[in-house]
C-alpha cells in the first residue's frame, strides 16, 4: 500500500473513532434515578363513563335509576409497594378528584425511587391532622367546596344527582360523606390497595409510568352495603349512613392496566 493510501486509511480510522466517541457522549445510558408515576382514574358507572351533565341515567342495585351532576372525592397518603414489601410514600400527598375537571383525574406522583412495584395503596379521605390544621391551600383549600367546618372537617366523597326514587320535590339526592374522628362509628377514611394483577410497574427516570384504574359509582350503592335512594336520599354529616357509604367507596376502585413506556 502506498503512503497516500496509508494516510487516508489512518484519517478514516481517526474520523470513525472521533464520531463514535461523540455519539457515545450524546447517547447516555438510561437513567436509573427516580421517576414520576401517574395514577390515571376513570370514573365509571358499570361499563360506561360517568356523564356529569345529568343527561345519562344509570341503574343501581336497588333497581333505581339516577343521574350524576357532581362527583368529587379526596385521595391521600399515596404509597407504592414492591415484591419485598418495601414502600415509598409521597410526602404531603393530597389530591381532589373532580369529574368536572378531567385534569384532576390524573394524579402525578413525583420522585418515586427507581424500581419494580407490584401495588399502590392510598386513602380515600383526609387524615385527622389535616382536618384540624387550620386554613389549607391547594387541594385542601376550603374554597373547593369540600369542607364542612373545623369541628366536622372535610367532605371525603361527594356525589349528587337526581332520581325518580327520591322523595325530594326536585327528585334530587346528595351524599356528602366525611368524618375523621378515631371511631368506627364516625371515621370515614378508607384505605385502598390496588394490586397490579401480576404485572410490575417499572419506575425509571428515563421512562413514563402510568397506573390506569376505574372508579365505579355503582359500587357506592351496592358493595358491601345496599344503599337505596328511596330509603334515604340525603346524607350530609359524619356517622350513621355515612359509614355504610364509606365501606362501599372503599370497594369502588379496580385495576385496568399499566403503561411502562
């Protein structure tokens, strides 16, 4: 090989080496740092999405038709579990899900440590500390129309609508459920665990992770307690029938699927 060809070959090798190094520098290894997990909640009534305009009627387990004009509830104390039962809990995790504002049905949990998770736990309601901590901001702002007062605290779950079964002159029904005091007869906070049905949620700073869940309002009327609108169409205080409804809304969530993009 003559000298000019050797020089050209050497330049090619240098060029390939240079650009290979440059490409490696610009294409770093996937991040193994913490990531954001989104809890994506779809409010449904059986097999159909909730229509908050009032134009759609559903049938509860008592055979009563009803529509929905308002649906709001608190989710707090979000925790993630893996196969070794190790847990991450989001600090100050308080979310208000409001069906009239679809942005609130996607709960973003930042800084979840990288890893593989098999379930998520959360509370429907607001803990006793926050109920008695004075004026709050964000999701807990009393202006969100989910607050009774300093003695009774927050409304954890609110559903309103109309039903022919209601004895009210305007056929309305409304259930405003809350109560935080440490008693089986008044505490309406309920813990929910969503297992990922054998799948793993992979959290990594280089990817998006989403948990898709359904929240079925029909179960609020049926599981485990039968709630008849004809029997009582209004409840707006802690205790009594609020506990029956609280036991039911603890069962309204179900797992749909994961996204590990």
